């Protein structure tokens, strides 16, 4: 069938302009840049601040005032009904946004160990809610709920090294394709993805035995990276540098990244952010506490009770 030249021209234009979002000048929108520039704001955003974000609670701080917060508990319904903080609300990472709209208080998120809560609190922060995390989760509220002690050990002390860090790698930024144009729309779509991606936790054994499979980043100051030791092959990344002009380019957008810290809570919060902006990043369960607990002077589970 013969196609008239005007129609051929029209089809050519459609092929050029249809893929992806575009602005009014027909320039494809870089969703990653739109989103991250919005989240970074003028100061790097919450992920590079997190001042006072983690609250000592329960047996770790007998004077803690739960009543100053709306407490969100991410544990399953059975465990929540067996033992919970008075007035707490049992939520999921999906339902917590609906509950957040109902409160005027700051939100305190808890779970079994604090790692899920750290991830969830970041998603709440990205949506503009004032949210905090309960240190060590419900494990710190009552000895009967302790998930930490059994997971703290020195069994990987001999696997750690104290060698200087190689220079951080440099990768291109991820490509986001939500199909939306505004930062808020892109953010909402990516938060939904981040909720579906959880859990993003791996064991220390998995990482240490398969270091070549991952891009491993240690999120500590250099003094701790060298002083406490680190996973062989891990890069040292200084905290509060997760910006486009800083160290975001050190994450591999096409590979698996491991991001670890002392307890897994800072890493849990940070990987929520990194997942939202397009990276495949996992955290080590219980952080360095699961590798060489006795080495840490602070940032450690205070076992036993």
C-alpha cells in the first residue's frame, strides 16, 4: 500500500516525540534529575541531615516519653497484639501514609529490630511527614522481644581488613521511567516501587562470601573504616554525601550495591532513599554488629539487658 509523503512525515514526528515525558520544548524529561533536585532542595535533603532522627526508647531510656509521638508499629498483627506500646498503631508500609494524614504529632516508627522502621521513616520523610525511628526497634522495649542478641557476634572478625579505601567508582545516574513529569508524581510512583522492593536485606555471610558480586560501600568516616576494619573490597564513603554533586555516582545503576553501617539502621534509612531514586541497594542485617560486635565502642547493641 502506498503511503503519502505527508503521512510519512507525520509518523516520523510521532516516533520522535512519543517516547518518555517531555517538556513544552519537546525535550525529553530526565526524571532522575527532576526527582533528585527536588529531594535535595537547598541543603541535600533529609538523607544528608537526619539530625536527631533516632530515639533511644524502652529499656535503653527509661525516661522516654512515647506520648509525645504517634507510634507506628510495623510488626505483624499477631506480635503487635501480644505486646505493644500503649497507643501504638499497627501499620504496614502502605497503610502508614493514610494513618500519617490523621495525626498532628511527630511519628515514631518501630519494628522488630529498627531496620524496617528506618526504611519506612525515610519514605515518610520524603512525603513531608516529621518521622523518627525507635533505636533497635521493639527489641529495646522489652527483653522478651529481643531480636538483636542472637544476631550480634564476632564471627567475621577474621574476615575483615584495615586497608585504605580505593577511590570511589564513578557510574552514570539511573534512568527513571515512571511516565510522569512533576517531581511529586515521580516521587509517589517511586515510593510505591520502594515499598514493593522491601525487604532489601542480606546477611553478612552472603556479602563476605561473594564480594565480587557486589559494589560494596561502607558508610563510615575514614577513621572508623580503618580503625574497626571493613569488608575486603568495600569502598569507604563519608556520611552525608549522598548528593548528585557528591557521591551518588559511586552507586552502580545496573548492578547490586551493598550499603552497610554500624547497626543497619542508618543504612536502612539511606537505602530507602537510594531505592526511590532508582538504585538496587541492599543493607547487611544488623550491620557491623553481626560481624565484629565487640570491636565497636559505640553504635552497638548493649547486650545483655
